[in-house]
């Protein structure tokens, strides 16, 4: 779909006027797809990635939730208190349609932003993901990875053991020294809308509302890669009415969402991980709303102490 067409589809005139967060915000009642535990002790079905195709047949438990709008209260939410944070950052890159330019120009911008926001001494970017596809991209079959859209499954990109795998894969010569030194290290995603988000926004859950017992380790298998590079370990999440969910209404391209996937530091009250999930906004469905466009950077952060 041409950029001009996308712009026409999401003209503000098609969006109902909303009250500001100071009055009530724009909270959304919707359904999130949690993991449906079969109850027989078996691990979750792996997600298979290979040949430009993603196969995800893991069973889900659709669960009704309220997603709270952060608009007007953005400063309340921080990486260490909630596991996520919104920061204002204008990017010189606007289209994210050229891989070489993205890595050459956007990666350094993100590295500097990571350090400025967190105080980390090192930021090692290890990948990115641009999503421009439809909501139902998983069901498109062979080649669906080239059409990736929003992921409507509650998850965290790395489990605790999966975080160490990422560290060892991407910093093989430094991993043992980092782990042995006791230096704090993290994995944090930097998620940015390419265009203002109306359809399929991204929700994040408050870390303190997610007990350890609701985290179920699950595997992603890369069928075209040799061991040990052929595996990732993630968290899939069991439903729980106590989970607290948040999003930024009409999130714009200069409103970057940082999401903590892992933190080596263990301290009472410190957020170590925050689940996330795309969700359907009942008032913003249908062909008049363009498919969501977003870009996500993933990085290992290392601290001096």
C-alpha cells in the first residue's frame, strides 16, 4: 500500500474526538490473547521460524481486560517502576524502508537514546523489526514473515534463561566477564510508531502486577539455523484479573516506548520484565483504518556498576 494511501486512511477527521487524560483518558475495553495452559504439565508448543515463514499454533485464552490510557500521565511510568517508559524523541529517519540506511543512521540514534534515558555505559543493538502487515498475518501461511503485522499474543521476548542466551549470542567474547563481574545488564526494546497509531495499538503490563507464577517459559525454534543459534526462550503469560495494562492513545512517531524484557538486578520493587501485546480497539477497526506501522529496536545494555 502506498504511503499516500495510508495517510488518507487515517485522516484525523475519521477519529472521534476524545477527552483529555485530565478528565478521564481513553481507556479501552478489549480482549487479550493469553496462553491457554493444557493442564497436563506439557510445555508450550514452540513457535517455528524458517524459510521466511512463522508457524505459531500455541493455544490462546482470550481474556477481557481494560487497557488504561497513559496520556497526560506519561511521567508516572518508568522502566524501573513499571517496566516501561515513554520518551519524546524525534528521529531523522521517517520511512524505515531501507535496511542499510536504518542500520547506518537509526541505530546510532537509538544507541544514544538508550544511554541518555537509562544511564547505561554500553548499548549493544542486536536487531530490529519493522511491522507493516495485516492483523491476521500469522494465518497467511508460507512467506508470512515478510508481511509481519501486530502480534496479538501476550508475551515477553526473553525469559530469564533466554536473556542469557541473547547475551551469549550477541556478546560472545564479553558474556562470561559480564556475568562473572556482577555488572548490571538488561535487554530493552525501543518501540516507535512509523505513523500515528490508531489501529492495533501496543499495550504493556505493569511489572509489579505480573507474579512469577504467571510466567511460562516457551521456545522459539529457528529451523534454518544450527545450534546454539537456533533457539530463543521467551515468556508466555497465564491470564490473571490482577494484571494492569496500559497504552498511549494515538501514539505518535516521536513518542518512543521503551519496554524492559530483562534486568539482571534483583531488588524489591524493581521491575525486571514487562509483558506486551497488540490489541484491537473496537472503535478503530475496519478498512477505514490503515494497518499499523512500527519499528522496534532490541538491545543489550550494560552498566559500569
